[in-house]
C-alpha cells in the first residue's frame, strides 16, 4: 500500500480535502461541527495518516530540520556521541537532526527534492556547486572545516594535532625516549590520522626526541604483532606507542600480549577517544578524551547563530582535550 494522503482521509470520512486540512492542522475560523472533526480524526488514525513534512514546511514558512552531512568516515563511538549530543542540543531549540552519509558521488542537490532542511551542517567542505545550490534554495550552510594546520583547531573544533602532541607529552614525561605510532589502515581515516601523526612528530621535535617509528595496524592480532616486532627491533627499541585511537590501541595491546611483552613494563600504550572498552581492558588504557558533548554544543550554537543571521557566533569552546591516565601508560 502506498503512502496515505489527505484525499484518502477525505474519502474515508466523507468530507472534502479542505475540511480535512482544517481539522488536522487545527486551523481557526472554519465552522466545522465537533462530530465532523471527530470523524476526520478517527479516519486519519485508522488509516495511519501522517501530514507531509514538506507541506508542513510550506505552511510554516520554514523547516525544523537540520541535515548534518557526514563525510565518508567510519562511524564509531565518538562520532555517534557527537551526533547524539548534537541532536539533543538542537531538539532543545525545536530543531530535528537528520544525518546524511556522503558515501557516493551523487550531488547533494539530489537530496533537496526529498527533504527541505532549514540548515545543512558540513563536517568538511562542500563543493562550490553544492553550496551555491543550497544558498539559492534558502538553506543556511554551516561548515566546520578540518584544518590542515595541526596547531590550529580542526574538525569538530578539536585540535587533532593537539591530540598527538598530548600523547607524546605524557609518554615523554614518563621517561620514554623512542615512540612508535600505530597508524590506522582504513583509508577513510587518513585525514584525521595524518593530523594526529603530525602532532606527534612536532612534539617529538620540540622535546628533542627521535621521530616516531610509524607502523600500520589494522584491527587484528597478526597486524599488531608485525608492528610490535618492527618497533622492538628498532635501534633503540620503541618503549611507548601512541595509537591513532582506542580501537587501534586495543589491537596493539593484543599484539604485545601475543609477544609476551608487559604493558607498561616493556611498552607503554596510549590511545585516543576514551571509549568504554578502554576502561575494561587489562591493563586499562590511558587515552586522550575529546569532550564530545562540548564540541556538539558548540556545533549546535553555530547552527542556531547561522539561522539567526550570523550576528552572534558562539565563543571558542577552549581546550576540549583531556588526558585520562590509567595503567597502560
């Protein structure tokens, strides 16, 4: 069965579509008896009728929908947390969040005949053509760019270079001189991984330490063992590993365990994101947190400011990075 329309409700209740519209949209000024109103409502409920979002937007003159265009990133606990907090923050302002995963080559303009958003949030840059089409359609465009400079704020307002720098700072303070870097093998993560690695390289140079020994690590024990072997055969051997994120760090822990090495006695490990599993593994994982709730609140404030004309941008959220010290480092 196709989508139920107001015409179906009108036929079922024996009234005109205009009457259905007046009743279901609670319009004032129409002389409609209470019995007719109840008959229309009962027919709509029985048929499972839901008013068209597009029609509701035309009546109201604006949409309550915000589309967040997520680049071709693998979703995980942190991205999910940011989107969840963003949805909550927008809901407090009467706005609904729709997430669109940009995983193909089709232009965003193909989406607008289906949904009519009030604003579109991009976590990476839009093409000039997509941005032009959105602006012509009266859609507010909010772009949160991933910076190429690792010393400046990046995607989702957090400094990705700062992540790597904080990892090295902690390891160096514990006496480690030779650091390995566990680089993810998923190519969709390269943008973030390169910035975090750049932060590691910069901080090592600032502290007079050798450059990190970079090894790819996928989420399996064999890959981690290969990386561990390379790190331990280096001269001097690696005694601490900064991992791209907690998932990669957990793989490194598995590789070290398979090689009979103690953590942190032989090799210390530090991750990023503070996912729940980081607290449950043995030894518990030291990690860098990124305050997803703070970042999502800042992102929501940017959207609201854009909708209000852009005259009151939210203040910088400040340093959203935190070090969570546990047994692994």
